[in-house]
């Protein structure tokens, strides 16, 4: 089957329809209308088998995640997602795989009003690369380098669930058995397989947040990135980190380690001046998203953990190190900074 036929069959016209696409799939490149007064915001992220996902992962999960991880980067910028191009490398043209993959990707694209405007299929080891573009009013995009001393540091949702879910999926793969997972375990696995990007929250934070980043590599690492970029520091009270009931019930005392060091949550970590505290809590209520204040931005540098005794801090630092060292999917990841 020809590449163009596969693209036609599974992808053309299946995402959102947008009036600002002057020329979509079918020519050498797409032609898009950027509205006057808007800025184009562009990101890309790749998923590589064995690096970012386990072999034999369900194609439905991959189609969803490949787009969701890019949506999360645009959410962190406060952008409205608009257009995407897809580059798919497949070992073979497998109709069932393509059906599952495209169904979930296209469904998420329609929900977030993203049009697929270009695609490329080639043969090779399985990998999925999406470039996603979005729009924001001129100068309104959220950045990670504009937190100010005295701002509150918040995080959305609950943390650690996706990493815990991945750990459960790994254990299940080692045992090579299906079934037997509890409701809480399935909930954690779902957060890894079908993450939701905080697009509406990012958009609502324009004009409210002073800085923003998405939690893709773990709260500890990503919050520290935001602070470093902004030239500030913060003391993080560990007790204040929001944990789900599912995570606490399955992992008990380990829950906090997943919450601080586990990646793939795709929540937003952001700062806002104290005068916006009411606005922040109102928009959390309006969107039905839990927003938790976890620290106050201070002078200095780095993210210090408080609420642990000295011994636990040492253990925690060691586990941070182990965690990254033992995880092959971290190292080869190239993300825009
Ligand atoms: Mg990011």
C-alpha cells in the first residue's frame, strides 16, 4: 500500500476542520493563516519504542499520548493548539495498528480543535513524532522565566500517578500476565497510557500566571527548571504536594517519591502573584481542576525540600539519583528548553 493511500485512509480530514487552513495535506507543505495580532507557538516531541514506551504498547494509547505530550507543551505556554504534522516510522504497514492509533489521535485532535495538516510515513523502528503549532495573542504566551520573588508556586491535579502507573505496567509485563489489577491500579495505569493535557487551564492562566511549565519529567525537576530560568528559589513543603487516593492506596509511603520524581503527569506547575490568588482559585473551580499552592518563590536559587528529617532527605536525594540513572527512557530525551 502506498504511503499516500495510508495517510488518506487514516488521517486526511479526520482531525478538526479549521477555516484557517488555506492548504492542508496533499501538497508539498501546508499553508496556514495566522490571525493578525497573534503569535505562532511551535513545539515537537517524539515517542520512541523502548525509550518512551514499552514494546507492544496498545496503538490507541500511543496515538493519544503522542498528541497529548505535545498539547501539554502548548498548554504550558498558554497557547490555543491549532495545527499539527505527524511523522510516523513503522516496522510494517499494519492496518489494525494504524486503525487504533489514528482513531485515538484523531479523536483527541478533534476535541482540542487541532487540524492535521501534513504527514509522513516511513519504514523503520517504531517512532512517532508530532510537531504542534498553536496561537496566542501577541505577548501573552506564558514562559518559564518570569516568576518573581513573592509569587505563589502552584501545581494542578495530583502528581506521581503516571509514573506509578508505568511501574505497574512494567511489573505486569515482567509477569506476562493480564488482569488482576485493582481499580486503583487501573486508574494509575490509565494516567500513564491516556494522559490529559491541561490545555484549558493553560489558556485561562494567560494574564494570571507569571511563569508556567508542564510536569513532564517530574515535579522536582520541572519546578526547579522554572525557578532556575526565573533566577529565583523556593522551599517546597513535601506534605503540600497533592497525591491521589489511588496512589496512596497502592504505594503507601512511596507515593511521595513518585509525586516528586515521577514524570509523565502533564500537569501544569505555575507561579502567580499573591494578588491573583482569588483569580487562581476561581479558575480552578470553574475548570474543575484542583490547584494546590505548594511554595512561595523566594530570593536565591534552587528548590529545597522541607518537611523531611535529615535522614529522609539523604535517602530521597539518593533515590532521585537512582531513579534517573536506572531509567533508560530519560537519557535520550531531547526537549526544547
Ligand atoms: Mg514542557
